[in-house]
């Protein structure tokens, strides 16, 4: 495994740091290349109690689906002696817990990660090797609550790089190369506390607001310099939502945000097409977080089996944390 450069040592494209040349002919995997067999073996030794925590949200949640995505329809066909799931109509791979693949976002004017054509990417690459390694939980929600600055779940409340680092420090965790970092904001716990009417009212495209990572270059630098293999969270977009909310507020007019500088307020554009860092969204982290708090152990073996879908844009993560 070659040495991975620091963020400051990455080359630039029009002033934007990128990792297109880091992985050679394995650019379809990006930072997942850090999941070496040796690191998987070390992660397996973290399993001491046998407790298993599925981190997949129910496929029917959120309801209604976020970001204007379609509702799926599940039909079961009954035969003379058997049942079968016959139809999942209008099913979207990003309607619930998900990995965002490298086809999900391109960088305008630059393209897809590694300079590959979009058709050269796809979650099938990840599925055919599997994802396994040391998972690390950064329970930012609990840490912010303990410091008297609880996150607001109905607002684009930014998690600063310093918040992320301090949450990990409070847990006694030092990240290692190849870790899969999970960030708990508490948004899903809040969402599930709402009744049906409130869910519908607060999660329409026009009204959806959520806390998340601040979409800054400093945040991208911190994540890259951890040399993690992937990052996921329990909120709708990993970063705060809506994108551009802080910039628009500062300029008093959403129209004043220049689309040409979208990377300045959209973390997806830095992480996926430029740095090749897979993003997980809507991971169900509450039970895992409670157990980590109980035994003060925030590391675990994490496994994920994405859909073996050729050229797939995204996938349910099918993810387990084992302690």
C-alpha cells in the first residue's frame, strides 16, 4: 500500500485539491483502497462480545421520501404454494440508508473521480470486493449536548471540524488509516420522534433542514488527513442541509450564491469527485451509539455489502457493526 499524501500535498485543479492520481488504475475504489487485508484482520479482533448492530434504516423510511424521490411500491405475488416479492416499483437506491457512489456527483468542468468516465464507475466495483474494516463512531450529538450546545435538528446547524475532533477526543479515539468514520448527529432519533404529519411537514424539499458537517475546505482537509476509507452519518446528506444555507444567510439572498463556486458550500463536490471518499447517509446509529456510551468503546468491526449492480449510482449499505 503506497503512502497517502497529506491534503496540503495533493495537487490542484483550478485551486481545488484532488486525489485523482493517488490510486492509479484502482480509482473506481478511491479511499476504499485503504481497506487492506491486514486492516480487516486487526478490525476483526475488536469483536469480543458478539453483539451485532444493523445500521440499515427500514426501507420504507423516511416517509415521505426526501429530496423528491419516488415512493416505492412493494407487491407480493402469491402462487399455489409459495409467495415471492414480485415488484419493487419506483424503488430508488438512495431513498433510505445509502452509500453515495462515485457516479452520484461530478465536479462541473472537471468530471468524475479519477478522470474516469461515469460509466467506468459503479457500486458493483465495491460490491465485488466488499467493504470491511474498523468502524469508528463520533457521537457528535452526545458531545454537543454535554457541552451545552445541542444540535438543532430543524436547522442547518453546522458541525465544525473542531466539533468532530473534540467528540473523538472525548471518546478517547484516535483515527487510523483505513477507518470507516460514522458521525452521529441525532437527526434520525429526532425524525422518528415526530408524528406522521410533522414528518411530512418538516421534510418536504422546500422545508427540509438538518444539521451536518460544515461544507468547508477545512472539513475536507480534516477528513482527508485522517486517511479514512469512507464516512457516513445519520442525517440526510452528511453535510448540513440545505446546501448554501449559511452562505445565503450571510449574503441575505440565496440568489447571491454563485453556482460557479458551488464547491465552497457543497461538501459532496469536494469529497466524491475530487477526493474519492465514499459518503454514507441515513445510517441508523442510535442503538450502536447507546452501546458505545455504555461500554465506552467506540470502535468495532464494520462490514458492508453494497448491491452488485453494474454501474450503479448508489446502494443500500447492508451494513453491520460488530462489537
